[in-house]
């Protein structure tokens, strides 16, 4: 009670209740009127609103044990009857409060008794269970005679929850609760009300329901199945990913090792053997250029050392060889070329020569020396650049190979004019053919054919062989041209190779490899080319003794030449070399 | 003298036979055509149970109808009228006991007759209520359905009670509705239709509760006469 300055609260009824529809009680409060809180200060009068309105009667019984309570016994309790109670002050004739009701509308039944539960069943998973709750009607309520018809309401909740779950009203004395969870504690309570009325009574004492979860095999089984299926699904997904992205994964996991590759060159060309295309490709590169024949500096320096012309008449041969110049306006000596044009070319040599002649661009044997600045006496530049003449007939007709006609005792190889595969006697023939160019030839002779020096110790490079075929057109006449090959000393012989045209010195002992183009049967009496059969220990070539023009038979008997395939471009492939090597 | 005795004895025998005949004849069921026909026999106990079920349902539905009407149409200030509606209801011609002790002292006959009278008194007013509720603009269908249902069930309840009376009390046909009791007269001061309907529903709810209580008491007496009859 607020005893502050708030508005004073009048004495009033706090409520009237009946428990069993046979008696009822009313309570009141004195409010802020403390002087009226004394017992006896306030009185209660009631009246039953029957047809003959009864008089106001005072409370039949004031409860002794409870303060401010008026008790109406069975005698004074009439249902289906309207009551009005008044709170009056004893002293003054003041009615503080009035409250009207009918008894059945103020009935609040007592709580049911005997609340208990039994387990109905547990779910298969062991997670849920059902229970059956039983109770008995309140003993004060006379349900047996039908005086009161009660409806019960069961409520339950989890132990620490704040919200109660309510079940439907039940007329009987038992009810099932479904869907409770194991290992959780539940609290259950019940209250009741009159069937056709609204007032619920007090709640009964709560009971606690708890069912321990039953560990069962079945509860574990679904988990295992789920786990296994999840793993299998993941594996399948992984496999799908791998197979779909196989290429990428291979690249990521096993990066391809870069193979050696020439930039810009398709390896397919190498496989198919399209040499032309390959050559064209290679020529576009700077690493390997076949056209360097023409531009290769050291090709340029093929010089004819006329001073040391062959000791024998081979000199004439060499000279003739050297005198071979390209016919035509260039007027350069082009032995190869002349040989090409020479109609007297031996049939055996024709093929080869023709082949050689065709290899114009590949065999810049002799370039035109006409426009070449260096004169035979030109000594200005020891190495005049080899001017690549336009591909002309000269190249075609150039003879890339000079036949070794003789081998000097010193070990030097004497070259003979290519196309005339005969004895040194041929040389004059060639000379004749080039009669017109004799003058030039002579001039040419003076030019030093620069032999390519193969300065490898015992090594032989086919490229060098090829290069050696070339002869620089602007023959630098300087005999002391450093590039000219050598008149190697005998002492040096075993150490160095000098391959190519024999320097007019004739001292060159480098053997000159010539593939045997024509078959042996077609060989003229004098073959232009001598097939090297073997190389002796002194690195001297052993030529085919069958070749008649090679009088100087190699000290070693020549062996039967193995048939050698025509090597284009005058290359001696390693395979061929292997065949010849001892 | 002998001739007079025989003459007096003969009407007694006739009356007696008639009486026996009325008693011995089983319950006759009247179908809709009104012709008497044999009907399925039902035990008294089951009939009483069914009557009690009717009374319970009627009581519950009447309470729901009253609540619906109260929520829908009655302002808060007037809701306490239910508690005070006791004197607004129709007063019966006979006093009805209103305590448990009094009820336990009342005979079965009286109980049944009381029930029958109440049922008969409410059939017409409910029909009247039905028409008035239809005039409401926003009367919920649930309310209308319930009142309609109650009207129908009252009629069958009346029939059952009549048969029950005949069976239990061995009484003959009773007149359908005694006049004077049925007339429902609302207090003249209650003029407003809403209050009138609300009062009507409240009073009906109370009477339905009475009927239910009476019948249950009657049931108790049938099963355990001693326990129920005792105070």
C-alpha cells in the first residue's frame, strides 16, 4: 500500500472466489485508510437478487484466521443466483464498494492432485519420447455427482525455459504428451476450470520428466552412412574435376620441359626432310646461313697461291683449276663454272657438275671477281669481302669440287680440273676450253684460291668441307694471305687439316674430299672425283686407286669403295664419314 | 347386490387392462409422417447418457455464443452485466433449487420436469434470437452457426427428455409446452437490442448450465443412489 501523497485508495473488495461451487469467500482491503484497517471497522453486507429481493444481510461469517475475509457457507451459497456484496463502514453509513456476481462465475477449482507420468515409447532414433500424464480431480470438487464438470489443462516446458507449452483441454483424467526430447528435463503442471466457464484454478505442483537417451546402434548407423556417403560424394566430385581439367592439371603439375628448339623453325620440317624449306628458314636466321658461302668472310679468302703452284704439271692443273672462272661478262675464272659449261664434260662428271652447278647459291665457289675490287695484285685487303655475285650462270657452272689428281710425296694433294677426269693431261684440255679465258685464267691463277683452313686437330667438319669448296672470287692475289690454306709444312700435316682447293702452292696436303657422284661404271677413264676411302693415321686421305688420274696412289691400298650415295651440295654427312673412318 | 358388484368390477377391469396396455406397449417412435412405427429400442441408461451429452454440448456452445456476442457487440462497461443478469432473466413459475443441498433433495421427477420445462421455454426465444442476429451487419458466422445449432439441438433435447420422462417416470404423454412458462418476457427497461440480445444469451447460458447440472445429478442417482443422494 502506498502511503505517499498519491490519491487515497478507498476500501474495496479485492475479490471473491469459490473453490467448489458450494461456498465462497470475499476479501477486501482498507486501502489508504489506515484507521479502517482495524478489525470491525468495515463490514460486508450482501444481498441475493432473487425475485423477492431479500434484505441486505451482513456477512454470515468473518474468518477468524484470515484478515478481511468474509466466508459464505453452503447455506448462504446459491448458484444461479446473483449476489451483491457491499463494503460499508461500521461507524458511518458509507458504502465504499459494491461487487455483484453469480457464484458459478467466480468458481476457481482447486488444482488436480496425483499428477504423475509414465513413458509411452521412445523413438527409433532415441532422441524423442512420449509420455502419458495422469491426475485426479481435486478432492474438493464434486465431480462424482456431476455437480461440477471440470476441464483440465496440462502445461509443460523445458527445465529452464520461460514459456509454457499448453495442451488442449481434457475432460478426462489423463493425457499424452508427444515429442519430448531425451536428455532434457521437462516440468509439467496442470490446472482446471469449470466446463462452461473461464476461471482456471491454481496450478498443481510441478513434476519433472527426464528420460536418458538410449545409446543404440541405430543411432550411430545413420551418422556413419552419412559420413561415408559424404566422403564418396567428395571423391566423385574430385575425380570429375580432375578428369575435366586433366590438361590443365598436367600442365600445372608436370610443366613441359622446353625442348631444344630453333626459333621460328617448325620441327615438322626437319622430320619430313624438306630441306628446301628448312634451308630457307635457316637462311633467314643468322645462326646458320648457307648463303654465307658468299658472305662468309673466310670464304672470301680463298686465294690462289700462284707462287707455289703445283710442283708438277699439276701446277698447270691447278692453274687450270684456278683458271676456271666463270665465263661470261664477269670474266672471272671460275673453274667450277667453266666446268659446268664445258660441253666436254665427262658424262660421269656431268651429273655431279650439274648438280653442283645448280647449287648456285650454295656453292659460292667462286664469285665474280670482275667487279670485285681486288685485282690480282690487290693487296690492299688481305681479305676482300667476298662479293656475292648475283646468282648467275657462273655459280651454276661452278665446279665445287676439284678432283684430286695427284698427291705429292710431301703429302700434298694436287687438284686437277674438275670436269676432266683424266690425267693431268686433261689440264691442258681444260685450258683449251677456257682458252678464251686463258688470259683471265692466268690472271686468275695468280689469284690465290683461298683454301679454307680447317684448323682442327684431327677434326673434320663437313661444313668446312663444304666451305672449302668455295673459292673466293676476288681472289686476293696476295699470296701471303693469311687465310689461304696452307702450304702446310709437312710437320704440321698431322695436326692440321687443310681441306679444299689446293693452294696453288700445291703444298696443301689437305686432302680434298670428293664424293663419287657417278657410278663406277660410268666413270670415265679419268674420274674427276676421287673418293676418299680412308684416312690414314697421318690424316691423309686415301684415295681410290681405281681412279686413273690419281697417279699418286695412296700408300695404302685403297679399299673398295663402298657405294656412296650422291651427296647433294657436296656435303659429307657424318654418316658418310663414318663409313670412311678407319 | 351381486349384480352391482359385477357391474362395478367390469369397468375396473377395463381400466386396468387399458392401463396395462399403455404400460406394456413399448416406446413408440413417430416418424415424420406421424405414423406410429416400431423404433429401435434403446436402454434407459444410454438414453440418459445421450441426453446428458446434448445438455453438455448445448451448455458449452451457449457459453461460446455469449462470449462471441460479448466481444463483438457489448462495450466493456456493460460486460459486468452478466453477473448482474440474474434478475433480468425470466422468472420461472416454479422455484428452482439453487444450491447443491436443495438439489440433492429434489426428486428425479422434479429434475426431469424442470429440464423439460426449461428446454421448452427456450425454443422460441432462440428462434427469435436467430432473426435478430441476422439483422446485425457484422455478426460473425460462427455466432450465427452456433445459435442455429443450439436451436436445433434444443428440439432434440426436448424429445429425448420427453421419452426419458416417460421411461423413467412411467408417465404418459405430456403436453408439449405448458403455457405460461414459455413466454419469455424481457425486462421492459432493457430496450436496446444489443443489451436485450446479450441478456437473452446470458440467461440462456445459465439455464443451459442448469439443465446440464440437473441431468448429471439424475445420472448420478441412477448409478449410485446412495452416494449421490447423500449430502
